[in-house]
C-alpha cells in the first residue's frame, strides 16, 4: 500500500509545485527590485537591449537577479517538499536528479 501511495505522490505534488513556483517567482521579483534599488538607487534595473546602459551594469543586474531567483526557488521548493513529507510521510519526488 505504501508503495502505491509513493507512486502517486509526485502527480499530486505537481500542481502544488506549479503554484509554489509562481509564488516563488513573484517573491523573487519583489526581492530583486528591493536589492537593485538598494544597490543602485534606481527603481528599474537595466534591460539587455537598453542602448543607454553599459555591459557591466547589464551583466551585474542579470547576475544579481539570477542569484536571487535561484535562492528563492530552492527555498520555496524545499519548503513545499518538506511540508508534503511531514503531512504524508513520503518525499514528494521519487528521483534524485538535478533541477530541470
């Protein structure tokens, strides 16, 4: 019975994982805006195709944004998985592969 439950858990976790990813992305976006404002004292980060910004500024913004998104995504994914494991007694993902 436990094996049958374990096989179905990843399918049940998928919709929750999608919602958590969306929430995590929104939180990461807010965090990035706050960090960028603190770093550069401007509201908007440069976009890659902005002709008035230099390479260094664009790459700095991309690196900061990527780091924040990775940390928030990992924290949200781990929190959701731990919550499912506590409530069901089974880890929600069966494989131990990498992200994506």
